[in-house]
């Protein structure tokens, strides 16, 4: 017998560009369109529309009240099977506002815990998967990596992996130097990723 097993996924999408009307946002729209065609459920959060203080003022020394948008985001990720984060590569890292978002909501008790008895990290989001989509403006992903090092290590391993999420990276660039034909090719690639729920 040959079985065709398909699992619909609950996918949370974060547009990590402060401006959702950017090429990053357009790439995510293609991912969403593919995911919907593939029968997956999508919930999108646009970084620039979230209302929150991006500064973790006291670190973990004091509890900083979470804004309603951050609570909604945490709840959505708890329920999700797959997380997609797309952002532009600015100065070999993510935009400051996106880093501030992680500082504020990627917290002990939600994403991980420090076990004082075992001295180990408890990963609360283990079993989930993620896709990181990074767009570079002036350099190809390989040239940026060759010159400046792995600019996705922070999010792939330091943030997502720390919480137990297995993340794959799709890097595109140089966005400022390619024609519409290349951009269309990239959009078809992310559409296919969305359709497959990857």
C-alpha cells in the first residue's frame, strides 16, 4: 500500500521588517499564499504594528509587564507547529526592533527555564520547527558570510535553538542589485516553502 499522509500545520509568521510594505513583506505574502494553498493555518504578526517597549530595562532582575500584543504573540507560538520569521540583514544582524521584540517576549517561563537543581536549560518549545528568511541588500548571502561570519547564528541557534526549535534558514540577496526575474524566482521559492509548510 502507498499512503499519502499530509499534516496541516498551524503556522505563525512574523514580518521582522519595521515596514510591512517592504520586499520582506512581499516575500512573506508569497509564503502565506503558498501556505494557504497547501491547507495550512496562518497567523501573521507585523513587527511595525506591534505595540510594545523594545527595551528590557532591568534584564531578568525585575518582572517587566508584558503588553497585550506580546501576550498574543506568545499564545500564538505556544499553539503553533511552525514559526516563520523574515527580516532584512542590517549591519550583519536583525533590525534593532526585532531584537528588542525577542528581548521582551522570549522569556524564562515561556521559551525556556534555568533549572537550578540540574543546572540545565529546559527548552519549552522543543518539537516545533522554524524557517528564517533573511534578505541582504548589497551583498550575496555567501559574500556576507565570507566577509563577516555567520549572521544567522544569533537567531537560528542563540534564540530559536536555545528554546528547542529546529530552524532552517533561507537567505536571499543582493536584493538591491537583482532584476524582477530573480525576485520572481525567489518568490516562487518561498511560495513552495509555504505550500509545504516548511
